[in-house]
């Protein structure tokens, strides 16, 4: 991995390995904050708070998704204005109360408020670790870097989902499973304050040597112009944004609806925890390979193929029953998501100019994490009106349609000099 040198700043994974590795560890803690909820919270809604309507149960995911999406947008702008590290630290400070609120919540409204804070925490911390890694690594190994970042985050989601499922089965749904979240938040804040370094000087260096993918996109743009370009106008950026939204719509389905679906079939909390972990586990580990693969074969094949793979896996989950078939479906869903997740971020980094890349990443992540809210609302309404199976099939159809949009609209963004 050859770095790019100049003015005492080096771009490259090997050249920045210590700081990069630290950020990977910090992002694992960020993922663990979500993982503390994956198994327990949908079950807690019914057992302790008496929520029977699926749409009501999924309100915590909708609140999380809306707030995280909005926070992603501001995270990019704030990172450009004030620096990456202050935004990262602020995100951890907001996250500290989340497990405490989940432990003490007397009503479901407290849980929703906890997920508002979790959305802010995730939007600020995960967005910033992504931006900082893109800053450090430069253009040549961007896909591999994003694979490591997302593998750490979603690997931690999986491990924590299994851990909380085991803890909940042995000691109960509250408070013990959320002690992990307290540890994650305290450690994440400490590492970010004491050891993480600012990366904006890497951006200034890359700007000086950057060759834009499209000449008309190299100049300084307003935030409004960047929003329009990323969301609608630029073909690759807009195709990536819609694919990201649908991908996290799927994740919202897996987070909120699958545990209820599995419990209705009589599975124990421990087995539900295993199923809840297989999907992000395969997703996390798979990204160690797929991120680097996109540097070699390009972004588009993995994004399109991954969306279609997810569609097939989701339909399989609705069509089958039992622990083993669902485990197979969860693994395939994780593989499809691993193909897509780091590759979409790498594609955004390919096209966006360094001077406005952080804002473009934030806007992409706004659309992507809006998928949590869209998925929770859509799946909840269809499940209440028709059935949970109908909701799952509807999401599968939307995912297939998203893959077709990528095939027809997106072009290959991988920089030619990196091949």
C-alpha cells in the first residue's frame, strides 16, 4: 500500500495504521451501542410494555432512523466547519445516557427518547469515523478501508446481539443486557478524547493533489448544491443514495420485525439472539473481503448484485420456517449486505471532491438511515393490516427494484489509476 506524501502528511493505510486501527476500534464500540438493542428491545416492547401492534412496537426504530438520518447530514457539515474530533466526542457524550434510559424506562416514551439520543450518537460518531478513515487512507484503498470500518461496527453489533440474548435468557430483559452499552459508551468517549487525532490536514493535502472524476464537480459548492447533486442529479451518487436507503430499510426490518416473527414461531430468546447475530455477523466479516474486492473489480457489480441477493434472502425468510432455514436466510442476507455496504461509501468517496466529500457522505448517510424509519413504518403498517409475511415480501420486492435502479442508472466510479 503506497502512501502519498507531502508537507509532512502521508495518505495511505500503512502510513496511518495506528490512528486508523484506533478508529476501527472506536467504530466497533459505536456498533456495540446498536447491538445492545437488537435482540432485547423488540421483545421488551411486548413483555414489559404490553405493546401488541407491530407498528407501535417499531416506533423506536422510526425515531432512531429519523434522528440519525438528520444527524448524519449535520455531521458532515459540522466536521468540515469545526473538525472531525469535536464531532466524534460530542456524539459519545450524547450516547452516555442511552443505556441508563433503557434500564430505568417506566414507559415506552422513555425508550423512544433513548433512541432519539442513540440516533444522534450514531449519526455523529459513525459518520465521523467513516469520514476520518476516508481522510487518512486516500483514494487507492478506499474500498478496503470502508470494509474494515463497517466490519468492525457490524461485527460488534453481532457479538453484542448474541451477548445480550444470552444475558437476557439467563438474568432477564432488564437491566443486565444494557450494562454492555454503559461500558461501550464510557470506553468510546475516553478513547476519542485521549487518543483520536484530527484528520482535516489530510484533506487539505489530498485536495492539493486530487484529480476530479468530473471537472464540473471539482469546485467549491454550497451545501444546497451538494444535497441536490448527491440526492438527485449525479447518477452514481443518487443511485447510491437510493440503494443505501433501501439497504437500511432491510436492516430496520431485521432489527424490529424479525425477532417478533421468530418469537411467534416459538423460538427461545437465546435462539432469537443467535439469529439476530448471524445477519450482522456475516455482514461484518464479509466486508473484510468485499471492501477490498470493490477496489479490484469495481463498485457497481457488488452494489447491484448485493441488492438482488438481499431481495432473495428476505423473500426466503418469509417463505420458510424454523431455526435452520432462517439461519441460512440470515447468512445470505448478511452476505448481500456485505457486498453493498462498504462499496456504497467507497463510491461516494470516488465521486465527491475532497473539499465537499464530508458533506456528501453526510447527505448519503441521511438518505441511507432514513431507511430505518421508512422500513419501520412500512413494515409495521403492512404487518398490522395484512400479516408479517406480507410485510417481509413487500420489502423484498422493494429491494429487487432498488437493484434494478443501480443496474440502469449507476456507472462505474472506481478510479482508473487504482485498478
